[in-house]
């Protein structure tokens, strides 16, 4: 009888075990989010001096005067420009590589699979120094162009891995059906393939954008005299970080939260 069959699998945790796991989960979540909440709170800190380390009062002044520091504004503009360009190019290039690795057989495919993971496994200081040596050898002036090249280089691997995971579960019979109905290869791609793998492409692009905005080590080696947001914050930390940095960080964080909420709502709707 099936009803008398013994339970197979992992034993269910007892009530104490369940409470411990719940408490442990909340502690980990608090560990992750407390620094973010501190950043958000100190964006409203009404400081009277240079340092923004102690709470002195509440104000909305820093949101109203978000761009009153020209150097900080310029650094943020450079970071956003680099992130947008590098994300666009890295996502396009990485998506094509993911499609090639997933769908086709060619000589050197195994070596390429290994090569894709090498930038992800290599320490950033090694990548930054290597790119610096390359640009110096080729006598290329360091600036926005070299920073964009560096960001594309370390972002492509993450794009390939993310999009490849989406393409691996793709049902090829859908493309075959479209071709049987007379659709050209280009039409099949834009009307069948692209819409189905777009969530993976979007996730890869957002990951590349976040990596670009966040990067410090590789960019430091290849920035030259160009300022960017993390570099400016690091330099300002020695004399006092203004509250506008917390405000900008809060706005960037809220953009990520907004995307996560929209994605969650869409997933529940589907």
C-alpha cells in the first residue's frame, strides 16, 4: 500500500529548528540591509561641519541641493556615461557569444568556455594592472575611452553566463515552427528568439550596469585624470564625505529596488 510507505527524504525540522532558522534568516537580512539603512538615514542628516559620521538633525536640504558640488556631479555623470555605454556594448557582445556557445559547435569551443570564466576568477588588481600595461605599451592616453574598454572587458563574462543560462532552456522547436511557416532567420530571431530570451538579456544588462557603477580597482588603474563616482567618494572620505553622496547612493539603490518590485509583480502575474 502506498499509504503505508515510509517517508523518504530529509527529515522535517522540529519547532525549535524552525525558529532557529527563522531567527538566523532575519539576522542575515539585517546584516545585509543595516548599512543601506544607515546610508539612507544619513542622507537626511543636518550636519553643521564637514564630517557626516554623527547624527545631528533631520533635513531635506541635501535632496534639494543634490548637485551643488560640481566635482561630485561631474564624477557621477562620468560613471553613468561609462556604465550606459559599457553595459550596452557588453550586453550585445555577450549575448551573441552566449548564443554561439549554446547553439553551435566549432573548433576551440572548449577553450572559449574556459576563457569566459577567467576574467571572473582573476583578481581585479591583476586585470587592472594588465590593462594599464596594455594601454601604456600602445601609448593610449587613459581617460573615458580606456575606462569604457576596461568595463566592457570585465562585464562580458557575466553577461555570457547569465544569458547562456536562459538560452540553455530554450525550446528550439518554436524556431523550427516559425521557419516552417516561412519566416526568415532574422524574423525568427526578432519575433521568437529575442522575446523569449529577453528576461535573461535584461538581467545580464542590469548586472553589468551594477558592476560598472560599483567598480573601483580596475577603473583606478585606467582612469588617468578622469574622475568617477567611486573614486571621488574614496578621495573625499579622507576629509569628509558630504551627505549628497548618501543621497545619490540612496537614489541608485531605489532604482534597483524598483526594478526588483516590477519584476516580482510581473512574475506573479505570469
